[in-house]
C-alpha cells in the first residue's frame, strides 16, 4: 500500500500551485533594501553573504536568475515564493502521513498560506521561506522512510539536512528532531548509514559551494563591502583573513546558537509571548493546541515529539533572543504550527463524526453536518484573510504590504532610482560608505545593473555603537589622495579627522 495516495498528491499539487500563484501575484516587483537587496545582489554575482553564510541559498537562487522573464531582483524574490508554496503543499502531505483528514489539512495549508507573517516572507528575497521548505521536506522524507522502510528517503533527508547548513540555522536546529526520531525508530544500521551518507554529501556540497564563492570573491561579496575595510572591528588583521578557512570561521562564528537563548530581558520575552498568541485567530490557536496533543494520540509519541522538539527550538529562540529580528523565525516554525492545526481540525472532525454516529438513523444528516463542518474549516482562513486576499487578487498586493511598507507599491523601482541618483554624483573610481539598509541596493545598481562598476561601496558601521572601524580609517587614509571618498551620512568621528563637505542630499565628500 502506498503511503500517500494519488488523490493526495493531486490535492497537494493544487494547494502548491494556488499558493505559488498568490505569491507570484503579490511578489515584490524589483530591488529592495537591507538583507533582501543583499540576497538579490549575491544571487546574481555569487559573492559571500553575511554570517552565517547562505551558500546553498545562493546556488539555488542562481538557478532562479535564469527564469526568462522579470528583472533579476524579481527572480531572486521568486525563490522565496517557490519554497513558501512548496512548504504549504508538503504540510498537506505530512498531515496525511500523520492520519489527518483531507478537509482539515486543506484548511491548515490555507491558514499557513494566508498568515500575514508567512505570506510576507514569501514575497521577498530572504532565507526564511526557503528554510520552511527545507524543514517541511526533511520532515516529509523522514515520515516516508518510517512508513515504507526505504533507505532512499533517509538518504534524501540527510542530503537536505547537510545542504541546509547553507540555508538557515532554523533548519539545522531541527536536526535534533531527526536524531531523536531515528534513535527511537531506526532498527537497522542501514538506516543510520543512509542518513549519515546523505548528510555527509550535503555538507560536502555546502563546503564546496563555500570554496567556490570564497574564491570567486566579486566586488559585491561581503568580504569586500563589509569585512576587509573594517577588519579591526571584527578583531581581525589582514593576515588573519587571507585563507579560506580563516574566512570560513569569520562567516561561521565559533559561538553556538544556543548561547542566544534567553538573552532578551524578561519583560521583552513576556511581550513577545503575548504578541505571538495574537498572531492567530482564536479558533486557529485553539485547534493548534488541540493538535499538539492529538498528534501524540492519533499518530504516536514519536510523531508527536518530532514537531514539538523542532518548534520549541526555533520558536524558543525567536521569543527569547535579544535580536530585534525575531518574527522571521516564526516563518520556518509555521510548518509545525500548520501541521498541528491540521491535526487539531482532524481531531475535531473525528469527534464530531463519533458524536453523530451515536444518533440513530442519522446517516444522511451525519454526512451533511460533517460536510458543512469541513467546508467551514476550509473557509475560515479565507474569511480571516479577506482584508488581504481581496486587494491581493484585484490589485496585486495584500493590505499588509501597504500598511507595513514591505515594498513600494506605487514606485517599484524606487531602490534603483534612489541608488542611481547617488551614484550619478560620484567621480570615477570613487569610494562610498553607507549604512546597511542602503548598501546592497547601491551595490546591485552599481555592479549588477552596471551603472557604476568603477565605484567601491562599503558599509560604514559594522557595530551597534555606529562607530567607524580603525581599519576603515586606515583604508580611507590610504586612498583619499587618489580616490574621492564619500559617505551618505556624517558623524563626529569624520569631522574630527577630515573636512566634511555636503555635496548633495545625504551625500558628504571627505577631504584632508
């Protein structure tokens, strides 16, 4: 007997296509800022990213740059849409392997698709939707192995696990779920060998990707835009940053991710807990809580423990980390939340069915009530998302994009146009320092669009105190006599050392 029926594959495919169509319809149309602009740039140029490295992401994204329509930045955004939709489709299949009802799982997939936080990250070039896709894929493969006993599923799960080191740390965290599952379910050595062989291959491919990107080293690489000018701020010298292994450990810091747990203040943690509960409608949150328990009862303790361990690690980091960027971790965690919602909705329908069976001669009425309950579950996510869904279909953007200014709706090329205005004011061979938010929109425009490939562009501040590194001053001093040096902002540090002349809106020229 096949673990997943053909009908389920077709339903999953339909869910994925519909989700992808919605995400493509509302996809950010062009270049963005900050991390998104970095991914859009480096997917095209294959340069090293910020820690902790996203080599697998870069090479997969490079494939999307060959899509024969849309601009390059849009194609990089498309990768997030694809993996966001893939995760949604796989959640349905995971639910079926966990004994869920079809209608309940369609409702769970709809909730995941339309949740504003998840939808948002499926529209921009980032690592969170790909992380969700990898987490769902690994979980699905582990379940398929458990249901069939075929080693190839574990090999594939291990391969994706190894590759995920170059996707996002949240995927790596779920390795704990896999190891616990294997420790309790793997009865033969071949299972461990298959998983280990796949993981080893995935890690080898990730390391090979790092070596390629490291050697390629285009001007757009984080090495050149951030690290080399400001090495002193990272506690490094040039001699400590001149081999691939030294650069690898700079990109993959030695401190462990668990050191970030509970680094936030207690009041911040309390605020985030309250905020998290408010992210879901009451009915969905209730079904999620029911689903946590239902999986242990319906599928067994092993299948119940897998999502619980993975979720607590990812969600626990999001809630307790001191970083201001924490909501993004809810995106990969959404895979587990949606699976629980599907399990809870299935348990509700099963309970309703059992109750109706107690009523004599209620066969037709039972089917009608169950059908109505199932339809209601499917429609509830659509109803709750109607304020975003209606403009998304009619106008091409959900309401939360306009409200939260996720990308400029009415000026899709604003980042490019703003960058061109700055670059047009620079002499040949100029050096430009700017903040992180603008850095890669300028680099993309200069390097990818070839607007000013002669200009060297760097991040001005690489620390939270917004001070310029000593090595950055050395770099400026070594070049200021022969190359014009500009900043898009000024600080007392600059005024103390140089003559600072404002030459345009938010543009300052340094002179001796």
